[in-house]
């Protein structure tokens, strides 16, 4: 009901918002704010408008589905950098779109922009590629149902081209740019923003050339340079327009901050519009447009086939050439010793060793009994464990550690559930037993191990759905910018996980079938997956379905049954395999 009332009074709401955006701002920035938020470009001076056109930034001055989609998607990495989980980010952005439509005036074009933006966001965030395509098709049906003539609208066409480009290109480009820019929450957010911007810019370039007979040669560079300021400027403008509906609210402080961001975007437009070659006249007919998109499609296929080479070209074009460390190859310079991670070959079981420089080693699980775990640790250069963690009380995880106690120094034994015999033995041998659960954290030097599952209240139950694997400890390991998710035997289909982007995934339950794996890969986007599994095991692990899912998401995968121990050397902002 409130939304309907707002739509009915949209003219008054828009007028108050327009007046509010001019309070306490210089004339040029006030005009840009009205263009960004309300699509009012009539007060923008000719010089500024020409700069934005020549720099390929004109889309920022018009309310369109492309603009709303792009701004919504740029909001996602910034909210992610603040630690907000994916689902909550989605709710926040959809809420912003719902508020934005009446504030911007709720005219037919703005309503279409809101629908397009929301559907485009849902399409690009779908768990599987088929889900994304379905959401994109649904967006077409919804917008055509509202107005069948919209198919001939340039903004509608640009919206779909932008969303499709983001769907196809943003995720693989993000993965490679993370390798170039390094790890860390803000670096990942920057990589995601750049990937979305580059994908949308490339996908809409042929349509812009076709409809407007011009093509900006600096648009890619301009959009990336403007990227850090665009979404915050839009949000601040939306807040000012919304607060302007309340009498007496001082808007000058908010607008003053927004003016700084808008001035920066205008400066980027001026820089990128300055060269004589910044804009080319292009005359494309229908056949030329088809040929342009066929060429773009061929480029996408090349990108999928040789992604590192393409990412290197993009990085070079953006002036940020950096070595691209990638699992299976080394960076230009090997990383300084900081953390060594080894997935030990213990047959059909798990054993993962962390050796942070200058601190005691930590072992997560010990594999089955009878595999000579103490000897393997000695070969790895470990003479003492600061802690041994048992993810769950089954022989393929706890058996090796039970044999280790008394034969090898272990300071602490951490667990969620463990049989009394092992607990009594640990205490008798001077090893401190400690129960842990979701929220528990272990710090050893610069290494941090945080328990993500199970919650304490579940540990009193005998099972979850009669499967003890669902109570296995799931742990996130972090050292500086490096992150690894240790899933033990807890498949994603049964255990709710929101780890955020990670570098390495230890595939759950030795690679057994997991209906939730695809969704986890979409959320976590690992650079490498490792499977701890025994050679010729009777369970058929890893299963063909799990391997196919990993391949389908482009995740390089290593297995202990094929290559023995898997060792990863981690340095500041880089990682490499130690073969």
C-alpha cells in the first residue's frame, strides 16, 4: 500500500528530491547528482555532457535498466567488503531498488529500469548458469508484458546486453583478476567491481556504436577509473533525495560528500575525453551489428579457452600489469615463506598440516590408523604440534591422531565430539583436550582457524538426520590474505555455509556426491580444489558427478590418490604449489 501511495505521488516526490539534491552543492555537481539519481540531464552544461559522451560515461546520466543493474552489481562487492553475507547483500540491494523507483519519479521508464535492474541482479547472481539464463528470460517476459513495444527501446536493449555480458564474462574475469591483484577482502571487491564494469562495457559497445554511430575508445579505462566513486555517489544521492521528503532535514553535509565523488567522476570524464582519438565515428548496419557480436562471441570463446592470456591483456590495458600466480605454476618471483599447507596422502582419510613460519604446526585430522602419521610429520620437518584437531570421531579422521598421542608431542587436542577413551588418554599424556564448536577460533602465529559449523546446540544430539558426517567440524583457515575452507565430511547439501570467496577448497567427504557443491562453488569461487582420497577405494570416491561439477565451474582440482601429498607455499598476496 505504501508503495502504491508513493507511486501515486511520484511527481511531488521527484520535485522534492530534485530540490534536495541541489542543496549545498556547486551547480555542476548538483546537475550531475540529478542526472545520476533522477535521470534529469537538462541542467548539465554542454562541456560536461560532451566529456561524458566522449569518455563513454553517458549511461551514468540516464535512468535505465542498464544503469540500475550496473549500480546494483557494483554495490555487491562493496557490501561484501563490509562482511555482509550474500543473501543479506541481495536483500539490501533489492530494497534500494524498491526505494529508488518512487524517489526517482516512478515514471514508466523508471519503473522499467527498476524491474530490469532487479531481474538483472537476480539473473547474474543465480546459483547455476541455467538459473541465470532462466532469470534473464523471465526479465524479458516481465518487461515485455508491461510494454510490448519496449523491445525497440535502446535502453532495454542495452540493459539486456549488459546483463548478458556480465553473466558470461564477469565471473571468469573476476577469478583471473584476483590472481593479478592479490587476495584480501578489498582486493577481491575491487576485482569484482572491475570485472562487472569491463563485462558490461564490452557487451554494450556494439549496440552503442549501432544506435549512436560513435564509439568511445577510452570507455573501458574511464569506467574502471570512475568505478570506486559511481556506486557511493549514487547511494548518497538516493539518500539525499529520500531525506528531502522530510521537512527540515539538513542535506548540505551529505551533499558535500557526494559533490566530492561527483567532481572526481567529472574529472575522469574530462581526462578520458581530452584526446582527439577518444571518440570514433562508426557506422554499423544490421549486418555490421551481427558481425560485431559474432566477433565478441569469438572473443568470449578465446577467453574461456585461454583465460590467463586474456586477463593479462586486460590488466596491461588498464595499466596494472602484475604477475599472475596460479595453481600449477609459479609467479614471477616465488613467495616469501610465510605458511606451508600440506594435504597429506593418508589413503582414504583426511590429514591437513599447517606450518606457519615462526609458530607451532597445526594438524587437522590424522587419517586412518596404521599409516605412519608420526613419520610423515617428521618428514615434513615437524617435531611438535601446537594443536591437533579432530573434525569428527571416525577412524578415517581420528585414527591417526589416536596413534600419534604418546608417540609425538601434541600440546592441545581440539574436537567437537570424541569418545571418552581418547579423551582420557590425551589428558593422561599431558595433552590439553578442548571442545570447540561454531564461533570457536584458534590463533597460532599469523594463522587463524575459525569454526563455521556445527553450532553448539546441535552437539548434544546423537545425529543430524542420522548422518554423523553432518556434525563434522567445518573450519576456515586464514593467513594474511590466504583462505582455505576445510569441509571434513560435511557435504554442502546438508550444512549451511557462507564462507565468502576463498582460495582453496578441501572437497567434502573425499569427493562424494554433493548436491550443494555447485552452489558452494558459486559463492566461494575457489582458485583451487583438493580432494583427500584413497587409491582404488571401494566407495567410488571421488564420484564422476563431483568431478564434473568442479570442471563445470572451472576449478583446478588436485587429488592425493593421483599425486600424493599436495603442498602449497603461501606468501604475501600469492600462493604456489610446491612440487
